[in-house]
């Protein structure tokens, strides 16, 4: 064998080694998600949206790029039959330990590359939650999702949109851990989905944009019921604006096989 082949760098090394490099404290933080995140409220709004999009439990759900499996755990606790896949062995080990600690059933994890992974049985839904933008080959990942789905099955993708790659946070992670941190706009997801064979798609607004404008702490500062009602009406109008002028820095797309 050509020795140059052996020495070729692994383009996915950063993703494979990420959880080993962040160590025990970083893994503990990840296991506590969404509650340990500064954007906990936003992530919980995403979870609620996913729960409402999925068929009633027990549907078969596959999460690609599950990390330590916090979303898988919530889905399984809700009654779904869930498989989580991640390329990092340390992430899967932590996910399995937490599953076993809480004695959650209907939940399994696999160390694998979601660009080629296939489950033994077709699933009802595949989820990319802030994971597709870490792919080396996002087209291959979406093709794998398509192949894993049963006819009529659904792909749900929550991803950072335009400009993510150039944010200071993304650049710091790239420099420190050598991760992929790509822009993943809706148009790119839909384009790759069509090429993979998906027949329908729907782009949806960021759920948090609605919730944070309608359910507000500032109502408590209103001095009259009328003033509180005025704040509510203004917030609702601002929320619905995002249905017609969606944010470019967030992508929320659903595609059907």
C-alpha cells in the first residue's frame, strides 16, 4: 500500500475527537442540554416544534449527529423508538451511560458516520439538529437520510443559516477543534434534498421568534390591562412578520420522501 495513503489527514478527525478533547466537564455540560445552554428557551421551542411535527408515538426516529443524545433522550421519553448516531465514540459512550442511568427504553445509539449510515429498518423520520453543518459531505448525509426513510417519511433539519461560518464563535471552534462549521441555508438543504429524491418540502419560521415576542416578561411591567394588551398585540405583529420575512441566519426545513 502506498504509504502516502496511510498518512493522508482524516477530514473528519475534528468531529471524531471533539468530545474526547472537551473532556469530562464539557461532556457534563452537553449532557445537561438544553437546560445548561444560554439559549435554553430557544432549544426548548425547537423541541416542541419537533414533537408537533412527528407522528404520534411510537414512531421510529433516527437522529444524525446526535452528540451525547439529549434530544434522543427526550424523544424516547415521549414514547418514540429512537436511534442516535454520532461519529464520536466518547459522545456515544456518554449517551449510553445517561440512558442506562435513567432506565430509558426504546433508545439505542450507534457510533457511525451519518454520511453513510443505514439503519436495519426504514424509519419514519430523520432529524439533523445543528448537525448537518458539521458534515464533510452534506450531500451524502442527505442522501443517507433519504435512503433511511420509509416512503412518505420526513426529514427535519434545524441548522444555522447564512453567515454562520464567519461568526466569531464558529471561527473559534474551527481554530480550536478543527470542526466543520458551514453555512447551511434553507436553499442549500432543499437543493440537496431534491437531488437526493425528496418530493416535497416546507420551510418554516424559527419557533423562538414567535414565542419570545408573544410570551414576554415585559407584560408584568405594564401598569394597566390595556397596556399589557397593547404589548401583546405589538409582539404578535412582530412575530408574524417572521412568517413573511424569515431570518437568514437560521434554517428550519422539513422534507418528505
